[in-house]
């Protein structure tokens, strides 16, 4: 049971399946915002499309609409005031459920084809989405394009590939022929149908409204479930554009557009009611521990895939490339002002300092040199604003302003004036030092550009502390700098025990806070920062069930 | 990274992988207790091995032992008094954790090979296990052999096949080479390690101590986790023999035997403490809703795979083979006195009766004829005792004695005297009628040989009622008898919505309460009777995580 859209995208799917198997580099979506790839007018068109939304009603033709809501506030200080449809959540759920049987009957190949077409269409609209991501999240342009566009699409495609990989191994029918010695065999025909679990709720975050949302959206859709996206109140536009495009593709494919809808919900209580609705069978969530834990405790009717807070950390034991190490870390700490779930917060350095290719460096020298590297890197205002972006939430601005209370300041934050956006909230990172014993200072997530150089007894203590941080508080990323194989082995074992991904001696163009779709497992699901990996078989296999029927046939 | 035991069993594994893909009939374990297959002395040896346990200490050489416990009471009325080691659960957990790193480092192929060797060794001991199952559970001999031996081994093998299927697709290392336009590419070496989640607790039931336990045991073991089996206090011996054999294989393979241990726990509170221990990361449970729900509510640190109660039902709308239908149902209701999680409890029949090849039959005639078919089938005492076995628990005997209060008796239960076991608790089934409106009577699980012919308005009402029963109370099996394609289609759709397996017009040698490994999905995970299917990808994929490390290499 194939489908025209499956055939259209089959080559891409097969390459994606090859990539999740080999985990070598691959992507079908070009990460460069190049006119040659995306078209000469793509940037201008995308920008114009977003500007056309400002101050207007964003129509989606969803059921149960009873009003409009405009809650976004751009970190760049530009007016948005986009009005989104507010719909009765019961109406959205009922419409989603009504759309489900035809989606199930379409079969895995049909669903996969439609999902791939949506991703292809999203890719063609990457500039529009990127401008929407930039303005709502405060990301710099290049990140907004890459992470908001092609990289997010990669992650959606990765989820579709895993979903297909699992579903394609379910045979639709079988003949079961059991010998009975001298008697005639028992012969049965059996049919196996893949059935989605039910309505999937995907709750977006304010910083990565597409990158963190697409895996859940596409894993759920591809496995037969209707999806309701509940975006963060500060970053609705990228989700709304995504839903609009997906609904257009569904209609073109003769399917019910209510398979995917946008739930703009103003009150926390309404989100809670939606999340605990009996019809909601899965929830994908990225965000705070408080609401994530609430979901895990209360949305017991649903499978909850939650990416929560963590304390990402790097151990610096020694290095053979001191300057490149500092440059690499300076970029990591600056990128999108540390507003990434993967940004390093704690940098563990021995009290006695470290051996480097530049001679021995004391603890204080390491901290100072890292601060200086950040300062130097951000010395050019154009580089600084492009890399830092703007601060997404007032809470993060507050955290930056209060950071000095948590340690000794090595590098203080400065507010910068953005050349193009005079009202943008641009703040350089804060770098602090503290003692390993001062756990309250560095051992809880301080989301934003706030990091600590933590003084530990020695390299072994650093490895042990890193492991304990991951076990107790979770982490999506851990790094190590060491020239000694025994330290690398000890850290490897520690991360295997703690269940966290390790990057070793990054001194070039890859950063500990970057995760490449099809190759890196983003999150392991093995420590408190996330209960799932994005994506793997476990991320998709529980989203559908196989329902069988059997009856006798003549042999 | 292969392993001698992997190579030894590779052909079997490949056939098992073929079977879970094709879902055609296949098994490597002969279900006939034949001397030609299992050896001329196998039966006598197995019986002697079990008899040698009676009244003795069953030594396992486990850590933390501080006493002995003997709790089993044979439903056949024969003395058992086997004394099992009682071990400090903290010691079992610590030993399990200590055994885990080497098990992880062995790799998926090594673990798979060791699991397959354990299964092979269990198969060779099928007679010993079968006698132990028979005496502890009350199963008849043939069922004890088949379900307790080869069929349980099939299910363990099926779980190992799924576990290998998922793990073998994780590449151990990759080279990631990302082009950078005119600049040199970014090149990284990445390693991906499969790591188990942690200690797996498998809680057995009193009726199928191996069949219901092996999927969880082998799914957990194969994916890198140490296993602690907590058997039902009434059916310890089959689990103890299993643990003994598995530990022998582990020692022979140079591994720590504490990868699998037996937790004999007398008090419910101790089981609860074990189940909520922070080190316990998965729990496989088969049993009552009360304790199952307690686990789901309280063992939040673990992934809980629970098979709970249900109300299995059959819709009789019409038939073209009335006699064979009645014979088939009579066997289903008699087999092991209905003490199967798959036995039909509610038989939904239109008030106006049904069309059959023997003419129209009124509701009362159908109920009466079914009662007569059961009576006739059990007329021979040797057939009766072989099929019925004995009643496993006093609670079930009580339920049989009180069943008359729940409906109009069509066929009352009789206590039979077993020719070989004069003290055996042998009871024939009770068949009752009631009205569909009397939901309290038939719409909760009454475990044991108690079933209801339920009067429904018509065929359509029967299909709708079946769907509602499954949705609200769960079911592992649903059956339908109908000669009309539109009724079959309606029932098919109902079972797809409710999420339950359907058997249609069973009139021969396959019964609705039978589930064939490698072909039938036992449980769907889509209704309240079970939150997992045994086995499928979802049953194994969450039992391990992939931990990566990456570093730059020269191209």
C-alpha cells in the first residue's frame, strides 16, 4: 500500500534510514541561507511574509474558535502583536479524534509520505520560519535560520525515519500454518493493523519553537496520531506557520487538516486541563522542571516525553591547545547567550591548575583567560550581536543581573546596543568562579549566559563531581579536556554510568552545545535532564500499537 | 564483537528474527513432551528432580541470605515444603548492580548469545520445569509442559529477538565528516554504547510462573540489565529452577551469576520497598489490578510493564457451525479452569437468539447448549482432570462457590475427585446468564472458571458492548462468531478503536485464549488490561539507552 507522496520522497527516506543507521554526516536540507539554494527572493519573501503578520490576525480555520490572542513580545524590541485564533480545546480534541481513523487507514507509507511532504514544504519556507524564530526567540539570524529551519527539519525527518523504520517492520498480514503431526495443519490468516495511541500534545518552549518541537510532532504524526501544538506564549509564530503549512499539505492530500492544530492557551490551568484530558495519549514537552514534573505527576493518562533542566558541565584537566580550547568554550558560552538546553554551566577546573601547551596555568589563570577569551570574541559588536542574539525572557535578564550574588565575578555582563535593533535585550555572558563545595551556586540550572568555573581538588575529583552532577541534576552535554588517556577513560566510564553524551577535546569548529541530527543522540533519556532521546527507536515505538485479527482459512 | 555463544545460536536467532518479521508459524522448541525429542529418561529425570526438592533447601548461593522460606501449597494437594533462600534485597540489588558493567561491556551479541544459551538449557530442562509448574500452579500436565516449557521459552526467545533487532541497529562507532565549503571538513569519530537502564524487577504470577515471566526477564537481560525475579509465593519452584539454570550458564560463560537472582519476599511491604528502590529501573508485572495500579502509582522511578485484569469477551451473532462453535467455547472455558488471563468471561448473545446451521437458536438455547457442551466435554474424568487441572488459589475456589449470586445458573460447578491426586482442588466451570444491564455482574474480572452468557439487544448492541467493555475494563482477547461480513467489519473496526486482538469464527483447534509466540501479539498495550505488548519493539526499546562520545580526528 504505497502512496504518491511516499514515492515522491522515497529516495530521501532511504537516505535518512541509511543515516540513522550509519550515523555519518547527512542532511537533505541545506543549512546555508543561500539564494542559490533557496531562491534569489527567498530572504525578502520570508521577511515580508513575517512582516505581513505583524498586528494582524493569523487565520488557521480551526474548529471552535472563539477569540484572538496576542502575547508575543520580541526580544529584539520590535512590535509583533500577531493575533492568533483561540479555540475551544474540546473542539480541537474532538476534531483531532475525528481525523484519526482516515489517517490510520492511510497506512504507514501514506503517513510517511505526507510527513515528508510537510517537511519539504517547511524547508521551502525556511526563511519565513527563520525570521519568525529570530523575532520571537531573540536568536541571531544565522542560528534562527539553521536551528529554526533546516536543522529543525532534519530532526523532524529523523523522527519520521525512525517511525518508518519501526512501522515498516510490522507485516500487514500473515498466514500461520502449524503442523499437527499426521492431522491436517492448523491454518490461520492474520491481519496486523498499526493504530496510533490517540491525540498527541506537543508543548513548545520559548527558545527553540521548531527545533525542540518537530521531533515530537513528526514522531506522533507518522505513527498515526493527530497532533495539537501548544506553543510557548512568547514564540507562537514559528509554530503557527508550521501548522498552517502542514494543514495546507493535508488538505492537498485529501486529508482532514485537523490532524494538526495550534492550541493558543493563555492560562496555565487551561494547559493543564488539556494535558490531562483523557483523549491525550502522549505529551512532548521541553521546558522547566516545575511544569515538566507536574506533567509527569499528573498527566498519567499519557506517555510523557520530557526534556527538562540540567547542569551541563565540562571538565578541564589538561590541554594541548590552550588557546583553541578557550576560543571553543568562549563561543559555546556566548552562542544565543547560553539560552540553549545544551550550554555549559559548570566548568570544573583543578585547584592546582592545569598543564597546557602554554605551560602550567593556575586555576585563577584559567578562569581569567576564559573570561578574556569571551571578551575578545565579543569585541566586535557585529560579531557579538550575531552570536549572542537577544535575551528571550525577562526572567533570564533578571538572572543575569543577579548572577554576581552566586560567585566571584571573573567577567561581568554588559548590555550592548544592537546596531539594527536599538531596543533589543542584548547582554554579554557572566563568568563566575566558586568552590566545588558551594553546590547551591552552580548545581542548579541558571538558564542563560551564566557559567561557573568551579574549583575542584584535582582531575579525579572533577570527573567524580561531573558524574554526580549528571546523576542528581541531569545534563544533556558533558565535555572533557585532557591529554591523558587514563583521564579520558575514567571520564568515559563516568558518563556511561551517569548516562550522558561526552565531547572530548573540542578545539575546532564543533561545540559541546551542538547536536547534529542523524548522528548525535540529543539527550540520552538516561539522566534527569530528559526521559527520552531525540530521536531513537524508543522515541517512536510506544506511539503506536499493533491490533490483530485472525481467522481460519483453508490451507 | 561476536561471542562463541552468539555464534552457536546464530542460526536460531536468525530464524527467530525471520519469524517476528513474517509472523508465520515457527518455533525451535518442540511442544510435544516426546521422549524422542527430549530423551527417553527426560520425564522421569524431571519428575525425580522436582521430587528431590520436596521438603529440602533449594540452594542458590545468592548474596545476603539470612534464612529460608517455604510458602508453596500445591493445588494438587501434594506436599511441597521446598525451602527457598531469603536474601536481603539490598544485597541482591547491590550484587546486581556490581554485575552490570561487565554485562554491558560484553555487548549486545555476547548478551544475546548468553540469553540464547540459557533458553536452550531451559528447554533441555523442560520436564523438570513442567513438573514444577504443574505442582505449584495446578495446571494439567500437558499445559504445564507446553505453556511452562517450550511456549514460555518461545516467548523468552521472542523477547531476545526483538532486543537484538533493536540493539543490532545501533552502530558502535561512526566517522562524521561534515563539509565546510572551501575549508577543510569537520571530522569526528563517534562511539555509541548501549547501556541498560538498571536493575530490572520481574514479578511473577501464581498461574503462569514462566510463561508470563520470561518475556520481561529476557527483554531486560538481553538489553543489558540485571534481573531480580520476585515470584508469586505460591509458584516459586519454576522460577527458582529458572534462576538456577541461568546462573549456571552465566558462571560457565565467565560472568557474574548475580545478573539474575531470586527474591523470595514474604511481606507485601518488602515487595513494595523492592519495587520502589531507586536502583530498580524497570518492573515487569503480571497480576491483580490492585497491586499493578499500586506499582504504576508508586514505582515512579521505574518503567512499569503491567499485565492486569480484564474482561475478555466473545460476541455470538450467528454461526455456520453451531456444534463446533460450542465445542470450541467449551474447551476455552474449561482449559485450566479459566485461570488464564485470556479466558473468555462474557459471552454476548442477542436476546432474540442467533441464526445457525442448525436453525435459529434462542438466547436460552444458546446458553443451555453451551452448558451442555461443557458438561459433555468434561464427561470423561480423565479428560476433565487433564484439561481443568486444579484451582490455584483459595480465592478462586471461593469465587466459584459464590458465583451463583451473580446470575442465573445454567451450569453449576462440581467438585471432581482426581484419580491420581485425591486432595486436588478440581472444580468444573460455572456458566451463568444475566442481562446486559446488570453490568456489575459480568463487567469486572472474576478470575477462574466463571463465565456469563450476557443478553444483549442485538448483534450491533453486542459489538458496541464489547467495545465498551474493552475500553473501560480492558481485555486481552475478544472473539466473534458471525456469518455476516458487515458484522465482521463492524467488530473489526470496534476492536481497532478499543485496541484488542480479535479472533473470528474459531471452530477448530485454535482457541481464543491461545496466543502463539512469534505470530500473535499477546496483549496490545492499547487497553486497560496491559500497558505493553509481549513482545514488540516498544517492549524492548525503552530498556536501554545509547551513550555517545565524540572527538575530532584527522580526515
